[in-house]
């Protein structure tokens, strides 16, 4: 069965610290988080689209709005769990799946990078 996978990129700025980390990342520091959102679809709509990129960009921007330019440690669920790249990716995946999964398209994975040279990919 054929499958289309679409991807958009964005970024947001946020501070965090890793509780219990044995090094510099235990101190509060800022990141420009690099985000990649991937969605998959098996069928196209009447005009040949899986989903409009504008929809993906709008929904991702909305899902990140309450994290951008904040200290993640102060925000749920990161006030209870470490705001590691792994946890940020999983929580963002859950947010985006709730916003986008509609039976025809679904979020397939989220990639989060704290730098340009390292990232984590979360897929359930």
C-alpha cells in the first residue's frame, strides 16, 4: 500500500534545566529547539493533496505557542518530568496527534533538536 509522508520544520526558543543531570545541563539554559513534524496519508483529497502545508504549519505553531520563550520547567507536564529532548518530542507528538489525526492523516513522528547537530526522533 502506497503512503505519502509530509514534513514541515519550525523552531521555537525556550529555556530548560535537567533535574538530576550530572553536568552543565542541570543549570538553566536556553535553546533554539528545531522541530520536524511528519504526517502520513494513504489517500489524497479531491485536488491531490494529503493535507495543506498551511494547516500543518498553523497547527504546529499553535501547539508550540505556550512553550515559545518560556522556561519549560515551569510548565506542565515539565514541572513534573524533565524537559529532555526525548520528553519534549513525546509530549509534542501527543499534542500534534490530538490536533491532526483524523482517520485519513496521522502524525507519524516528531524530531526535536536542541542543536543543529543532534536530535531525537519520537514515533510511537
